[in-house]
C-alpha cells in the first residue's frame, strides 16, 4: 500500500499532470498551481498517515520475536 501511494505521489508531481493545473485560474485570489500542489501534498500525507496507522493494527506477526518469559 505504501509503495502504491509513493508511486501515486511521483505521478502526481510529474510534468504531464502538473500541466493540468497550470492555468490562469485562481482560488481565493491565489494561483491554481501552488494551491493544487499543496492540496496534493496534503492529501498524500494524510493518505500515508492513514495507511501507516491502519497497517499497524493488523494481525500480522511482529517483526521481532517475543522475549522468553524468565521463571
């Protein structure tokens, strides 16, 4: 999941898709391109945080083995 989001981020910040936002339009008086860049960036951060939190709650085996009980 994290690799797919990283690939999506690389595609989103690549030239052909950025050219879509490079127009004379404005959002609340701000040029569209910087607003779109920050919106995409924020969405990627939120998606990565959600995926990371969700990944930690699964029933997968832990990375480190459990320590033995000392009796």
